[in-house]
């Protein structure tokens, strides 16, 4: 089963999409299998990271901005080369184990949609496959 979700991303950052992923898995009625979360964008990513401390999200973006600054030598006409590079490094999808009709996540883990080139209207998909 495939589910599609939309979100508006007014600023760069990490948007918690764990509730939507949980919903997609629950609606699939798959009790054991895998779920893939995928975004269709070249300047956005999907990751798993800590949800308990909001400073983690701040620190992640700070590190990405420092590691991949906007350089005058970039040639991409749209001027968003750093966002393309960050998305390439982070990746556009994750795969989750599904057990008991729920995603297997650690205590502090959540799923983030990473907006790297705001503001945008974005989409992501969840595909759930059973054993």
C-alpha cells in the first residue's frame, strides 16, 4: 500500500513526519514487513534522528550549513546548490522495519522531512510491504 502526504515548509529545518508514517503503516494493516519513506525532491531529504531535544535539530542544520556553504564558484543557475548537496548527502528515503503494525523506532528516534530550500510545498510517500 502507498500513501501520499503533503506539507508546507516555510523555513529550512526538520519537520517531524512520524505521525503520518505511523498512520500509513496502521492503515496498511501490514503486521510484519517494511516501510519505505520517500520524497520526490532534489532539495529535501528524509532522515531518522532524535526527537527529544530540539537542540539536536538546530545543531544538525548548523553543521550542514557549515559543511556545505554557498560558494561563489557554484554554477547552478537557481542558486540553491548547497541544498542539492545536502540532500545528496542525507538521502531521499529511509527504510523501516514494521512489527505489530508499527514502525520499529528507538526510544528517542523520529522521522524527519528535511527542508533544505524553503519555502516549498512538498510531498512524501510511504510504501508498506508485508512478508
